[in-house]
C-alpha cells in the first residue's frame, strides 16, 4: 500500500509490476474501494505497471469529493506525482464515468479506455433527485441498509459466496458521509454522450449480461458511438463482471492492451 499527498488531497493506492510500456490505471466504482480490482492487479502486474487507487473518500483515502471534477483531477495529480505521462484507464460504474471525464478533460493522458458497466449519459431531473435522496439516506441510515438492498443487483444471485461476501464487506466498510458526498457530486456530472464520437484511443466497452443498473442495451448504444469500440458482454455477471467472471473480464482487458499495442 502506498500513500501520496498532493496539493488537493491524499490518496492511498497500490502500485505493482514492472515499469514497462504504458501503465494500467484501474478506477473503482461506488461504494467500493481498490480491493475490487484484486484479480486484475494480480494478473496484469505480472508484466506491466498497474496503479489502483482508492478514490477520495473511499477505502483508505481520506476526505470527501467537493465536486465531480475533483475525482478525475485527483487521478491526474496521482499520475503527475508518479511521473507517468499516460495510462490505459479502466473504470467500472462510477469509475467509468470518471474515466470518461478524465478523457474529455485530459485526452493526452489517456492511451486507451475500458468502460465497464457504466454510462456516459448525464442525470435526468428524476435520477438527479434520486441520487440526492440516496445521499441523504446514507447519512441518515448508514451503509448497511443500502448494502444489503443493493448486493444482488451489484452481483448476480448466482455469484460465488466469496465474491458476494467481498462486495458486501466493501459496501459496509465505506464511510456513509463520504459516500454521500460523492453521490452529491455525481448528481451534477456533465452528460458525456456527445464526447463519445471524439474518443480517438482504443476503447472497449464491457457489461455483465445480467446487469440491470447499466443494461446491455445501454452499453451497446455507448459502444456504437465510440469510433472502433469493441463491445464485450460477460456471461454469468451483473454489475461487477471483473469479480463475478474475472477470466472473461480479463480477456476484455487483454484485448484493449493488444489494441493499444504496448507490452
């Protein structure tokens, strides 16, 4: 585990693998932490550098997101501190939305994109209100009711028990006030749909076949708007295919890395 303090915040992160080629930056979703990427860290750090941060306010990273842009800015600060000019960026769910924001605002820092179980669309008035209501609920009730309610939407009911237990533990361990701050910030994120056509780096869109939070149809539309993007549907998975079916998810990452053309 590593910790770095920038002008804006302090981030805890894993940094493993040989410093060869473009590194892989893995961005977790809400309300999780960097441990959701354990299978991918173990696999891909065997031959390349893999950077896996806890986002601000999640896991061991302190603070709370003051506004949506801060989450991508934090990742750029991390790359700067590590003296990494570019990275292949893989984000899941909220992490995918952060990856899109990072590419839109810092395109020269992104060598490739993997967008997993996510959406480029902004919030509607109804979904924004629901996100703000969820933030208030987290503050009032804590994480446990939300975690129990969401578990079998995050993973399939057929997911291995160890996977479900890990996901539930991550959700329960998240600080509810910090998670609420991120949700309030997320409620105001911009719509990135129009930016998809201008993505000029290799891109792979991944979605669990049973994901009802960001369904296959929505992923297909997003992939269709990114020039040359691949769409990969992962069987036996809902919203967290990297944990539910890591072999298939890792094959999608391998495909992206092959397209980027780095060792």
